[in-house]
């Protein structure tokens, strides 16, 4: 049947806008459930809610997919210099410690700073600025942490570059190889303001007492899946997903209730398009929300292992969508660039398709990329044009009010239009994906010590 794209587009955007449940989803996920650290009670509540929503939409095969998560928690974290208590959050997967040691200011932790302080480093607690050092070759934070460990540093207090005494959770290790991405020693983050205090204390030769009580364990976690079956090529698949979990103790409005809601809303619009107008996708549309993105992509890795033995044509990942409007799609591999751009051009909104110069290991598209699967994320704030009031993700202030509901409606409309178009493209029109896992591994090995260029 010949599709009337003008009528379909008008219906999709009208439904995405006037029928939106984005605000309702935000209230449930962020306010009623709150923090959704993978394998926690909050995450269990969230996955039940998302699965129920998939079922209400009439998605087929709506289900929870359980797996065993390698996880971590902490009971307490405290740092003091004398009687002064320091703003503090432990790094994700920070091991327990009880330390009292001299403070040493190592600047940005780059080679020239370590050369100046090397005789003081063994057994110390280093104070390191987490930002990239201005005007120098950018060095990833995990490389700087390992260099400090090699110099004998006992622990690190990383200084968050945000102001207003805000402190984010951070991760150690190189997530381009997430199975081995562990901290080389205890590491915690402090605020920019208290970092300045610690730098002054280091100049005076003072000591810091650092205590972290944490534990590592395994627990069940869940991805949520559902699909709309294709009417023309049901053996072909497109995937739209985003993680529903948060970092420890945060309600995760922008990161990543926004992406979760966009998955829910895009699925709802396309399901209602099928129910009301009889317009079906050509290929199967698979929708998923992933667990444990904040814990080394374990949920998306499990999704790929379980569901992607046969490669989907494309997987699109949604993460942190409430900090800027949609400008296009960003691929990791080049062959689909012109093909996807041609579909975007038919939408008439000036959206662009680009290809990153490096493999980006910062979200749930990465487990797909490791297997040579074409995967994309959206060109939005992370590259340019971030909203000035939306600089929130890994912190308690990432609350429901950080969600931009109006833009989420636009995301749902644009994604529904794009997915439907892609699903109706003849399989033999799709460029061949010849990328192998071995080729990806070689590329990752070559890129391992570099900072990913995001624009």
C-alpha cells in the first residue's frame, strides 16, 4: 500500500504533542519512584511500570528480561581535614578504605604536574582537578588516575568543575573495555569550592582522613522490551532504546528519565498510528529500556547478547534528551550516513546525519558498536547548543523539573517519523554493514588513550 507521508506526519506530530504522557511519566519515574540505581527497589518499581505501559500500548512480546548484575553500594563516605568536613561523593565502585595521609595538590594530574610532585606522591592522597587542563593535549581522567596509582598514590580526591558546591558521581577505568573498568585505588569527588580548600591545606602540609565503607555484590536486574511487528519484512529489525536506571541516590530527570520517556512516547505514538489508521511499520520496531547503563553498560550488553545474534539494521540510543533540542543523528560507522540523511531530508526539518571520528563509549549505543552493529545516538546538547539551565545529570539536583517536556514531545514526533521511514525502506536499499567485531576491537585499541572528540 502507498503511504501518504504528509497525512502520516501530520497525525504523528499531532498525537505526539496533544496525546503526550511525558509529564505523567516524569512524575512517576522521578517523583514517585525516584532514584533507580540498577538492582535497587526503585529500579524494580520502574521496570514494572515501563512494562505495564508497553502492555497498555499493545506492544507485542512486552516483557522483563532478567540478568545477574555485578553491582556495588556504599554505606558511608567521609573526608576531614582537622575538624573540617569535605563535600564528598565516592566514585562508582569505590572500594572501602580508612586512610590518614598527607594531601598533595597534583593540579590536573598531567605529566608535568606529576614530575614536580613525584617525591611526595607515594602514600599520599592526591587532590586532582577533574577537568581537562587548558591548552594541553587532553588526557582522559582514567589515564591520569592510573598514572597517579603507578606513582604510589594511595587515594584521590577529584575536584568537580561545577560551582555552587555541586558534586557529581563519576566513574573510573576505561569504559571502552567496561569489563575491566575498575578504579586503581579509592577515589572520591569533592566540590570545586572545597577542592580549593584542600589545595590550600596541601600547601600547608596538612593531612586528610578519608573513610569509605562500601561493598560489591551480585543481584537481579532487568531490561524491558516490547515491539511492533513489521508488515513487510518481519525478519528485519530496528531498535530504539535508552536506559531507565540512574546513578546512586539521584532521581535522574535528565539522565535518563528523558530518554526513557522518549522511548515510551515514540512507541505509544507508533502503536496508536497502527491502531487508529492501520499504518504499520515495514520492519519490526523493537523498543527497550536498559538497566545498568551507569554500571558499565551491563544492561545493554545483556540486551545485545540475548537479542542481537542477527544484527538489527540500526539501533538508536536515547540519553539525556532534556538539555537541548534535536539536531540530528550521530552514527559510529560511515556506510549508513547518506542513507539515513536521505530519510531525514524527506522530513523537511533540516536534521543532519553525522559520523563520529572515534567510537564513543559514553552510553548504551557502545555495546552495540562493540559487536559491529550500526548504532546511533542523537545530535543534541552534548555537541553544541546545550540549554544554560540544564547542566545536570549525575547529581541529586537532576530532578523532574530538569525535564523539558515540550522538547520531549518533539523528540517523540521526530523519532516516530524517522523510524517509520527507515522501516519502510527496502532491505536491499540499505548499505551493507561489513563491520566485524575484530575490526572494532582494533579500532578501540588504537583509540584507547584518547579523549573522544564530540564536535
